[in-house]
């Protein structure tokens, strides 16, 4: 198994979690846990770093901008900042969503 491609299975599992347990549980699982761990691994291993953009894009295919913005706003500031950078979310994109 290619561990640097495990995000594909994690995204599949997230769709089931979202249907069965709701958006918050799915966000906690995929973004709060798996994406953060994957990013940490990407700092040490180039094969993970290569896959990180694909994982980030998959997150945007699973969750809509409102779900992501709501989740990020519920986090503690340090974790929120890290995930905003990781998901390429900034304050101007959030203001566009509100328009």
C-alpha cells in the first residue's frame, strides 16, 4: 500500500460519515484530524508533500465553502489559522461567500 495515497480512502470514508453522522463529524474527521496529520507528514516526507494538493482539492469537493467557513470559525485561533492556510481560506473569500 502506498501510504501517501491513503487520503483517497479517508475521503471516501468521510462521505459516509457525513451522511450518517453529519457535517460536523465529517469535518472533524477529515480536516481536524486527517488533513492536519497529513500536512505534518508532508513536512518530513516528499511523497506526502506531492499528494497534499490533491488531498486539499478533494476536501473542497466534499465540503462546500459555507461548511468549511462555519467549521473554521468554530475552532480555536491557533488551529483556525493553520487550517485557513492549509485550505487557502482567507477573509476576503469569506466575505465573497456572504455577498
